[in-house]
C-alpha cells in the first residue's frame, strides 16, 4: 500500500516498520519495534515535514499557542544534567521535534545555549539558567534549566542527539530531566500546562493557507501573551464565547472568565462549528501503546522510579520496552515492586527520564478511532469523509476492488474469503478475524478483494474467471491424451431393507434415494447435481441399491477428473439390516485435469481453447466430445 498522493511533496514516505523507529516528536512519538507483523514493510504512510499535516501532508499548519483567556498555567521546564570531569573538551547536540540544535560547547554560557536552541524552527523562545556552575558542564555537574516561554503545553523531551564531549580518565554524562523529575543539582522540571491550540483557540485555521482568522477581540501575539507578529490569535480578550451564535448553537458556553465552548457530540472546534467525521481503524499509524507516566532511570540501575503506578499494566516476569530496549521485570520478591518502583532483572543503561511500554504492545499500529481511517479528508461542514482513490466506506475503512471485479466476481473482505474457502470444492473451517484480540488479523474487515466466479465442474459452457480483477477467463480442462490414467471409482456399501439415503458431492446433495433404487436411479440422482456431469453405476449383486446383507455399488466418475473428494452418504433415514451406507473403498483418479488438456492454447479473453494440430475437444475419456478441451486425438488428422 503506497503513500497517499506521494505525500504531496511535503513529507517522507515510510513503512510501518520505519515509522516505529523514526521518533521525531512531531509525527511519531515512540521508538519501538514493528517488524514481525505481515504488513510492516507493505503498508506505507507519510511522515510530514514541519508546517504540514494530514494523512497525505496536504494541509498547512496554522500558528499554535496558549489561549489568552485562561490563567493559572505554567511553562514547560526541562533540565540538562551535564558532568564532564577533569580536562573536558568537545561539544554536544540536542534535538527537539526532529530538529538538531548545536553544537553546544562544554563551556558555553547560558546565552550561547539559548541561542543554539532558538536557532531551530521548532523552538520559539526559551530562558536558560545554570545551577551548580557557570557553564553548561563542569567537573561535579551542572543543571541547566530550559524554560520554554514561547512553546506552550506538555512538550516532547529534549534529546541528546550526539555527545562529542571527551575527558581524560573519567566519563562524561548528559541526561535530560523532565515531567516533574528533579535534577542532580536539585532543580525541578515542570510539565507545561498551557494550551497548545491552533490559532490559540481564538480563531479559525485555514488549512489551505496555514493562516488564522481571529475572532472579534483577538489578534496576533508574540507567542507569550503580548501583541506580536506570530500570526496566531494569542492577544486579546472577550466577554462572550465564539460563534455567530454562542458556540454556533452546538455547544455550551462556560461564561466568565475564560468564555470557552464545550461542544455537543459530533462537533469540535473552539466555536463548535466543525463537524466530526466517522472513525475506523487506522491504515497507517505509529506502533505501540505507551503506558501511563514516565520512568526515572539511573545509569546501570536495576530499578526505575515511576510517576504512575504501572502494576495494573505489567507484572513480574513481563517484558517492557524502555527507549527501544527490551527488559524484564524482576521476578524476585526481594526486589521492591510498588506504585513508584519498577524492578528490573538486569541493569539498564539509559536516560534519566523516558517512557515505558509493555513489550507485548508495540506490534499494534492500527488504532481504532482514527478519523476517516487515515485514508481520507473530513468535510467539516457535512461531517463526511472524502476517501482517496482505492478506499471506500463511511470512514474510508474498506479498500475498493479493482475494476469492480470486471462484473465477474464479488468484492468481499478477507474475513469472508476465509469463511468461503473451499478444498477441492468442499467447505473448510478456516476463519480470519474471529479472534478479536489477534493483531495479525486487524485487516479482516478492511482489506477487500475479488472472489472471482467459478464454474461448476460439469458446466462446460461456463469458465472460471481469475486475476486480481477477475478480468481473465480460464479454459476448459481435461485429460492429457498422451498419457495413461484411470477414472476415479468409489464403492458405497448399503445395508438396509427400507427407507432412503442421500449422497453429497462437493456440497451438493442428491434428492432422497430409495433403498431399492436401480443403478439407473442412482446415476440419475447423481447427474442431477450441479457438481457432476456423467457417472456410471454398477452393483456387485442384485438390482437394488441396498439389501440386508449389503450391496456394494461402484460409482465411476467419467467427467470429473483427477483425485476427487469422497461421496458422503447420509443413511439416517434407512431402516432394516444395519441401516448403513458407507464408502468402503476408493480407486483414486489419475487422469489429468489440465487446461486445454496440455494440447492447446487458452484465449484468456474468450475462455476458449485453440487446440494443437491433431487434437480436438473430448468427452473426458479420450473420445471426441463437447468438453471444450483438447483431450481427444483428431481421427481425421493425417499429419505426423
């Protein structure tokens, strides 16, 4: 499955496998493994470049920011702990939302660190303060507090992109502290609580231009609450909720002092004027489900401190993923496992603060509740999905079938394919998607394909269609006249003196057959089935199908070639004798059942065989007939 619209040249086309490891904190926020699922390298999606979003990277992002009407919120604070002993030299690099800041030298000042961070497009303004020294690194460690003054909200973690610090005879460490954890020098990190809303929740975003149209009373800010040129709607005030009528008539206004809308079901947006669209399982999304909270890890530690109680999610002996590394929760009861401590079976070398996942969860990439299933755009006025080519359904949750199966088949789901699978024309017990918890069958009701029409074995005027779109026709099949072989024979022994029985072949059931039926009656009953052309029937004794001592009837298939499934007798309505009818022996058919009998060419457009010189259509037994194959030698052929 290719990337939609080539990501409109505003993104990178990546596989599900790549999306699981490409943590850029804009499109993808986890770093896990997604390699064993069948579609890991078969389904592709877009990793949009900064400023663009949407399943196909076709929409422009509008400036985002804090709602100027809300108060009592705080900026995000993250802390860099850097220790570089003795004769330190070199520098390091930080990354934020996929952009790299640096180089930052070991002896850089706060102003230099600030300048390096603000040189990125993703960081709009920070303040920098040292605790424990006058440079970003020193012998006994410095904590550098980074306060994001112009990037509101709960932000992704700064990461050490590269560490080129060197020192003689000692180690260097750089660790990022966030989410309420405290640094080595006692500096507390802070989770940002300000809103991070398109147009600050005080305007309408035009995703075709990436520009905000601010509500009355609001205008562009400096991203920190004052008037400025950011293009957002973060400066101003109001005494009413947005909308031509309050909350557009689709929500409830909070009133003073923030005047925000709580929208009714089916509506979203600051003014509740945007319709939601149907949702489904995502065709493409990042893998994994993070457990709640974060963990604090000390290098070489065999336990981690958690900000949330993980005991409801993992237990002793389970495996977890921390920063992409799979670890085992200690099984020793001597290792503390409580609301704030997660014991590990072995030491972990890692960052001080990171997320944690249950190892069994990363192979989940098709999350439910995805608008238009990630393969269509939502019409916010109508609340309907406009699906990209190849997808259909109210939430774009189904693939379409190519060429509507050319009018020669049914467009069905993988689930139905499994249910309707036949083995030599007999039904099977296959299922696909019956186990809802099996992630390998996530597509059971999403991927559709063509189930092409199939002729019944005896009907030589109809031919199988095949191909991904059922556009091709198969040709009649038959026995190769240049080889020897035998027809299939099956022997059914019937012991009864009254009642009736039936015979089933390839899911077709005969009418009730009297216990005293003649061989001609058995032949007629079988040849009335759609799955049988011609048979011969003989008895080993007498003229009736059954007797108290048992009659062996031999049924030879003259038009169904090859090794055939057994007839299935139903003797439940027989009486007398042993009241039974069973298949007692079988001579497997060895005649070929090959297209054009291996002596002609098939015209896929018409389904007709063009026989080689010297061969004509047969009756399935080597004689001339109307089968349409090339299974008989031409009696008039005089060539060599």
